[in-house]
C-alpha cells in the first residue's frame, strides 16, 4: 500500500513537470516558442487587426448630415431689411393678427344672431303666427331682410320653406348668373305676404301670397348701382338671356315660377311660390 502510494505521487509529479514545460506565456514557467510559432502568432495578430478594422468600417453607425432645406437657405439669404413676406410666399408664414380674428368672429356672431330658419345665410327675425281671414295666415312666419348676403329691398314675410327655397335660388343661380355683370347686391321685392286672391281677381282662389309661400321679384341691383328690371331687361339681350337663366334656375326650388310671357299679370316681375303640384313644378 505504501509502495503503491509512492508510485502515484511520482506519476503526479511527472504530469506536473510536463504541464509546466508546455504552459502558455502567462504560465509561471513559460515555454520558449520557436521561430515558426512566432511567425504564426504575428500573422494571426495582423489578420485580427485587419478584420477588426473592416468590421468597424462596415458596422459603424455614423448618420449622414441632413442637407439644408430650401426654406432654411431662403431665410439665410434673405436681406435683413426686407419687409415681411406674404403668407403665401414666406418660408415661415406669419399668423393672422388676433385683432383680425376677433373682428371676424364678432361679425360672425352678429350674423348668427340674426339667422332664422336654422341657416346663417337667411337673415331676419322670427315673428311667429300671422293670423288671417279664411285660409290666409302663417303658422311660423319669419321676416327676411337678406338672403345669402343679398339684401331684400323691403323686409319680406314668409314661411321658412319659402325662405329656404329663395336662399337656394339666390346662392345657386342668381349670384353665379350676375357674377360678371354685378355682383348683385339687392333684390327688388314687388310683393310678399298679403291675404288676397290670385292676381287680385274677384272670385279667384286665395293666392300663395296669402299663405306666406310666395314672393315676387321685379328687379336686380348690382354693386355699381345698375338696376336690371324684369320689365325692361326682358326686351333685349344680353339682359334677357340673364333673366331667362335666373327664371330657369328657380324651377325646382320653387313649385311655381311665372314671368314675362306666362300671362298678362307677370310682365314686370317673377312670381315664385312653394306650392306643390301633382304633375311637378309649373314653370312658364
């Protein structure tokens, strides 16, 4: 047993001696390298340095500098004493002055305050029920002073259905038709609410005027003061062509459209009403 232990200790000593002889450079007993090994180590070191350089070049995160924007270049080259540019050409449009915004909002509030029939383009006031004899009268009447920015020559009483039809006609037909000649700023009202028979004829049926569903227009006033009447304008072109266009545009929004040529009672004005006919609008 003792002899076997001594043999084991001897074997361990031999292994330790061999390990020390082959230890790396960091070992307490480094082994000298041959010239071939030194050359191999040097070559490996050079390859490692080259590889590290390539990896750094390929994978390095270095963002490119963003080029100057045209707006910034424009500001840089702008003379210091140059007056402020307009918003449509300035690199940095200036904000609308607060005073101007307040002025616009104030006007809009005033306009909204006078709106009737739920439409800001229909200006006037509510007057409620208008009594009348027989079938005359209006349940919920309004008194209109302007339509879509075009004033009426006199406050006109009607129901909201008629006011809305009038607004549609003015906005979609009257204003576009007179854009080059005008613009139109006023409608001459020949008649609105009145409890009477049709064409004031004795024994005739009650007119739509007596129900607040009709309005008569006899002339159009332009911004420059020109007054185009239905009576005189219908006699010659190009005024007659324009008047034909506005009459045609009223057919649809209104159920009845009458004017020059329809009968002897409408030579000097257009009659519009919102009566509905079984066969469709009556326009002549």
